[in-house]
């Protein structure tokens, strides 16, 4: 009996030490972005008037949450009541990437606002999706990370755990970008869940306008989900304040992204293309 009890105690101690060590590791390596981070625009166009926004021309923007190319119709996503958090194979992710690319190419836009692009994540088989879309679209791009964790232990099925995650929101553009910044949004889940959760943010890009000292300000967002709505209220208030500040400065402001909510009087396009 004493031997059995001893073995049991050893197992309990090992489990406690493992859990403590794992949580401590997450704490040490937690992604802690500054309130405002100046971002680098890759392949930015030259600072020439011809690369500025022309108000006499139509401007097309497209927003798309690509779900790290892993939330297609065959996926049974755990956060929506399913059991999975990743595709069964690398080939499935690559097939999804090709399909997403076709959608973007079939719907050309001057500015793309993309959410949930993985750069080097276990859940999407470590494909650099940013490079994939940079090559496919041939536009300038800027990435704002909103999810970085050395290991996300969810869901509890070891075969479905997300593992290492490096993901964010990206804005692609055909115009010269004067500046791009990541602005941290308020609110977070309680500790220790926050250690392995998203750090929501706004990606704010400013584009000069021809024959003007004003800017087109494009804000790319991916707001919270699976909370009680409190965080989304805080995030929307922070977003509104940024919009009002830019509008008061005389700038044009466009916001796009995944809001994880439906707005009053929102327009819905049905399958038959009616509204």
C-alpha cells in the first residue's frame, strides 16, 4: 500500500512541476507588444505623387479573414463546437491557400485587408502564408502580429493542439504608404488564459493623397470573439476614438476587417446576389 501511495505521490508531483514549469515558460515568453509599434512596409512604392491616392478615381478595398488557410468546409473547428484546430495534412492547407488566392485574384482590389495570416505556425504546417500572398498579389504589404505564442495547448487533444503560433493581420496595397502602425487594443482574457491568447490590435496605414496634405487612413482590425461582449465594447470604443481623431484632422478614414459582430442595418449579400 505504501509503495502504491508513493508512486501516486511521485506522479502527482511530476504533473504539478510540469504544469507549473509550462505556465512559467508561457509567462516568460508571453507576447507583450507596445501600445504603439511602428511597422515596416515591405516592397513599399516610391514616394512619388503618381503613387498617391487619386480622389478622382474609384478605390476598391476587399477584406477577408482567411482563417490561417485551415478553416475550410472540411474543418470541424473546436471553437465552434467541433473537435479540431488544424487541418489533417499539409496538402489541405496548400489547397486552401490556392483557393483563397484564386478568390483574391478573381476580385481585384487596390487594397486588401487580410486577417489570420500565419507566418510560422504549427497549426498550418509552418507555411509562410505572408510570403505566399506577397508573391501572388505583387503588392506592398505590412504585417501586424496579434497572436504569438511558443505553444498553445488547445484543444486538449494532443493531435489537434495548435502548438507554436505566429499570426497577424496584413494590409496589401497598390499605393505608397506614408506610415504604418500597430495600435494595441484594450481588454484581455483572465490569466493564465491570456498567456496563450490573442493580443488584438489595429493596423493603421496612412496613404498620401494627390494635391493634398491630407491622408487616406485605412484601419485593419480583427476584434475579439468568444468573450461576453465586454472586450468588443472596449475595442469598438478605442477604434471609434482613433477614427474621430483622424477625421478631425481632415483625413479620410476607412475601417475594414473581422469585427466578430453584426452591425445594425448592415447590408447582407445573399446567395442569389440580392441584398
